[in-house]
């Protein structure tokens, strides 16, 4: 059970406005900004037309938790985005719970983005 300990990481909020300093993830057609740069643990997300991520992720905010083992965290859950690595040093996956997206993040040892 130790692997299923969830530690709050950030809240993902939707925006339609470009933000100074946002980063672009070309493979996903999404811009993101903020969770490592503000004291509130908020990440702003802006999706381009043609983004193939699930509608629930593009239309609802999400909460993200850091986990020790992403595969244990998603076991038996409704996975809507399979584990993948959008940034070096981390693996993320999304599940749906009660109609809301939840993100899990596993940081590889020594990753500077680890909170």
C-alpha cells in the first residue's frame, strides 16, 4: 500500500489566453505554465485545435498527485491517458474518477522538477 500514497503536486486550470513564459509540448499540442513557478501549485493549460488528449482533460480542471509508482497508482482505475513522459525525468498518467480527471506524476530519482 505504500506505493499508493498520494502527495499533492498541483492543480491544473484551463485557460484560453497565452501566458508569458508558457511552455509548448509539441507532441500533445498543449501549452502549460506555472506549477513550478508559483507558490500556489497551479498549472495553467491551454490546448490547441487538433489536440488529441481526451475531452475531459481539455474541458475540466485536474488535480495532480506525486506518486512513488505510477503503475501501482493507476492499477484498477479508469485510465484515460496511459503512462508517458512529456518532460525529461517524469512519467505521468491520467485517470477519471467521478467524472473528473486526476493526474499522477512519478519523478525519476534526482529530477530537478520534483517538489
